[in-house]
C-alpha cells in the first residue's frame, strides 16, 4: 500500500512540475527522452465515422484491430478493479456517451453507431467485463457491493436520515458520504463514475495536445501507472462509502483525486485553443446524463440485491423447516431417551452396589 502511495505522490509531483512549465519546454523534455516524437503530428484532417450505412462483414471485421483487443483487456482489468457488473456496464455505456459529447473537440471520438454499440459496448467491453469478473471469482476476490444500504429499514427512515445530513447533532463532526444514507450512496456512485470518466478523458486529451501516438510507451506507461494507482484507491473509497466504522477517506483517494484534477488542468492550460471551442450545452447535457445513469444503475442494483436477498431468505426458511421436520421424525421418545441415559450412566459409573 505504501509503495503505491509513494508512486502516486511522485507522479503527482511530476505533474505539478509540468503544470508550471511552458508548452515548448514540456515538448523539449519529451523529445529528449523520445526523439521519435519529433516528427509525429496529429492528423486533424482525417475523417472518422464516415459511410456508417455501409455495413458489411468485411468492414466490421476490419475494425477488429489491436485497439479492439486493448478495449477487451482494458475492461477485464477495470472489472477486476470495480468488481461490480452494474457499475462496469454503466461506465461502459457512459463512456460512449462521453465520446459523443466531446466529439467536437476530439475528432477521433466520432465513430459509427455499430462500432460503438456492437464492437465496443457489447463485444469488446462486455466480454472484457465478463472475463474480469470471472477472474475475480476464480481468484476469490471480494465482490464490491456498492449499492448496499444498511440500518435503514423504511423509506421514512431514509428520508429522515437524509434531512439529518443538514442538521448534524455535533458541529465538530460531519460524516460525508454516510453509508446509512441512500442519497449519499447515490452521490458516491455518481462521483465514482464521474472521476472514472474524467480519468479516461485525460488520456485522450493529453495524447492529442502533446501529440503522442496511442501505442507509444508514454501513453501505455501512463495507463499502466493509473491502473496500479486506482487499485488501492478504489479499495479505500469502497471502505469509506460502505463501512460505517470507517471515519475518514484514505490518503490514496486524496492523492488520486489530485492527480486527476492536475491532469485536467494541464491539458486545459496547454490546449486553450481546443478548450475554447467547447460547446457548453454538450458538457451540461453530459453531466446530466451521467447523473441519471448513475441513479438508474444504483436503483436497479438495489432491486436486484433485494430480490436475491428475498430468495435467499426463502431458501433458508425452507431448509430450516425441512431440518425441523426431519428431526421430529427421528427424535426418540421420552421413555427411549430415559432408557438410553440409564445405560450410559451404568457404563460410565460401573455397576451399582447393593
């Protein structure tokens, strides 16, 4: 844990150093380490998502390249980090919506509907999520139950608990993201989805602004580094939002939040011309959609969890009834029990003397 925290702090310091440099200085440092980047340029004239009505097997198959396998293995890793089918699928669909919302800034986000729905969401992402969850089960990893709601038996109690969030009993202690509050749990899931999508966006904006190829060691190395940092971050965040005994969010979460925000500030600073073309209505609509999707995801997961719990309780009751019935059938009579007890005492104590 301390190793990951140390690596996170070092990466954050590197980002802060880059933040206070000029664009030319950062590019010069990159060229010094990687001279092959000197002649690489982003092709802004290339067209994406054209002739989407032309759907043939050959054309669909031509899109199954190294990036498709990258999607597959990437989502397998993400599933092993999140460990929840519902949230993984929510993030998968939300990312395709994110690409639509930011396509006016990054042309490579433009893709045909069948590429986004069939290849990305259903095949690459879906199979990757399934593989990641299977690996978690085989490795006997703990499954994260982000939707769990504890110690609130009724809707009235939930509403009362939500109102009490604004009227704390003590003015010196505030429990943000209270595990016992339904609304705080919803906000916790929304915050998780939001930070995840911003982290993904940082990857593409940094590559575009600093002109780095997708398969370059800088790009791949950052993705691997973020994956290693996210693992303990999610564990700490999950403990904080689900365990009432956890009173404070972990240091790793704060450092990762600082990393995500600093990366966003970096590409915003060095890509002012690109950011200036932002369509505000697209971003606001994107935020609203993420909010709605997070609510729907959490609501469905709660219903599914309650349904499974009800079925489990029914099975337990049936098993207990069957066990009681069996015991009543084979239970010896009182006379037989007394006779067996006398024989046992005689065997233990020996014959009685007269």
